[in-house]
């Protein structure tokens, strides 16, 4: 535990280090902050913070820099504070969806870029999990007598095209007949107790070729639901590079690997234990240093939920990013 005064000194060291990018000494604290204690008291408190491994002394300066534990304590203190902002300044994702004519991919891509521009850090938006989204409609388009395109639309607005080839040619009437049946009954194809047999389709008036096509497409629908992964939208990738300094440049490679793989989505999902989540350095991965991730969930409509994450150096403007994340509605 540290005293309230020591917490204020730690806060000043963190914020000055973020602003100035260099070790902070007692003289810098006195010059930049209205302190009502003596320089000797500040130095003693800094020594205590160093003994508790919240700040560390550099080899080339008499100043101190925050440690990972110091950033953690500072971030925890911020997360405990209430956030006040004007309602009209909130980031309304649903309104953005309306403005983008309900195109979810375009909305989330734009949202990632807008948030990155405001936060001045790389931003990732994790889209809703399509594997849990209901498929609203299915349509068939005959490209040629042997080649049919199956168009699937789910409730997130995601559109998927799959191709089906046939050994025997299909006539237009059969394609329309199967397409209408699939479109009308798509909501029932995922019911465990509603599996139709070949004989049942024949009783419904489908010939063998049409029945085979229906069964193949239903299999594709289940395959689509089971194989869908969440999509990641990236904003301001250059912000990551610009925000790093010589002490954190080695962190670019691992964080870029996260961004370019499915791992980043798993990391952010695992962080979702409170409204706004912060992970710093080794809290993300054991051998990772110099990087921080701040995240929160968002909800667009009903069950359409996802996550937004801000990635930057541990020496980031946590207060500004947390305030921005708190504005999402």
C-alpha cells in the first residue's frame, strides 16, 4: 500500500513521463506541479515508490520511469473514478449503422478509423460472432446450368456466397423452386428435431436432383454457421509505430503478429471482465513488454455485440483513452 500523497506523486510521474518521454526527477515534478511539500519529502516518497517497484531508476539519468506495476496501479486508480461527459459527445454505433445504410462491415470499419483518430492510437474493432447469428434468408442464382451460387444473409448484415456445382444440368424452374423453399424455411434448418429425410422432400414434391441440392445446401448452411470467426477491423495501424519510442520498438513485432492473426480476438475476448478493461505488458502475454491494450464491449442492436480495443505503448494517455471508451453508446 502507498499513501495518498505517494499516489499523487506516482500519478504525476506517469503523466509527465507519457508527456515528455524521458525519466522524471524531483525537480521536474516541482516545476510542473503545484506541490506543497519539500523537495526532500518528494525524494523520500520517490524512494519508497522505487522500493515498491512502482518506479525504476534509469542508468543514464537521475530521474525515474514508471514500471509495469506502476502503470498498473495508475490505471487501476483511473478505472475507479467516475466519468462525466456530455451526452451529445457520445459515440453512437447504432446511429453510425443507420448512416451506413445498415452495412455492418462498413460501419465497423469506419468506427475503428474514427476512434483511432480520436484516441491517436491503433484501434481494433471485433465484429459480432457470425456463428451465433441467425440466417435470415437464402437465395439461389444459376450462373449456368451446372453452377449455382448460394447467397446467405445473416442478421448481422453479413452476406456470404458459396458455389455449388452439379453433374446434371438444372433448369430454371427447379432452381426457383428450391430457392423459394429454402428462403421460406431457412429458420427451421437449425432445429435439432426438424431434420428432413430424403423421403420427406420427395413427399413435398421435389425430385431426386432437387432433393440432393436441398440437402447439400443445408449442409453448407450448417458449415457456414460452425466455421464463422469474428472479423477484426483495424484503424490507425500507423499510430502504433508512431507511438513507440526506442525503448518499446521491440514490441512492434509481437503486437503486429497479434493484429494479423486470430489471437488478438481471443486476447480481447478474455479481457472482458468489466466495463473497461486494461492489460499491460506481461498481463497480455508472459514475454510481452512495452504494450498496453484497453478494451470494452459494445452493443449495436439486440444480440449484436462485439469489442473495441485500443493498442499502444505502456506509456500511453490512459485517461484520454478511458474517457473515449466510456463514451461509446
